[in-house]
C-alpha cells in the first residue's frame, strides 16, 4: 500500500497571523485555550486573568542570571561572591536585598539598576 500523503497540520495556514491572547491589550501569541503562556499559567494557578507585569526589558549588556535579568557586571560579582562564600546565587541575592532593606543602607554599586 502506498503511503498516504501527510495530513495537513491542524495549525494555521502558512502566512496566516498567529492568533493572539484573548485578554484585551495583552498582544502575546495564543498558546492554549486562547490564552498566551503567561495568562494560561496565571489562569491555572490563580483562576484569574490580570495584566502580566512586564519583565525588565532585554538590553545590551544584560544576561539571564538565577531567574533574573542582570547586568553582566552584577552577575559576575554575585557569581564571585557565591564562590567565595560557598553559597548559592539565590542566597547571595537574598543577602544583598536584606542588607539593602536594613537601616536604609544602599545596595552595592554593582547591584543598583542602571536602566
Ligand atoms: Zn495574554
């Protein structure tokens, strides 16, 4: 028996616009049940649909680090401090934030936002 032709994919036709998230003013591509990935996750975990708070925008000189987007310098300093003190990156970040919150002290210069 001859192999049948491959069935056309159930997804959109080539060139068609990707469907967008049904949440007004979201603008992300729909992922499941008419919702983008962020709103789908939000709906599953909270049962509600609210605007998604924006991440820090990607920009030159920033890197993904421990679930955050940091300057390359901050990531390097945290990595060094973690190695020196035998701590996880998250523990170093927590220490920096806690020091910052204590007595109105300023965070170390490398940890200050520069955008
Ligand atoms: Zn959305």
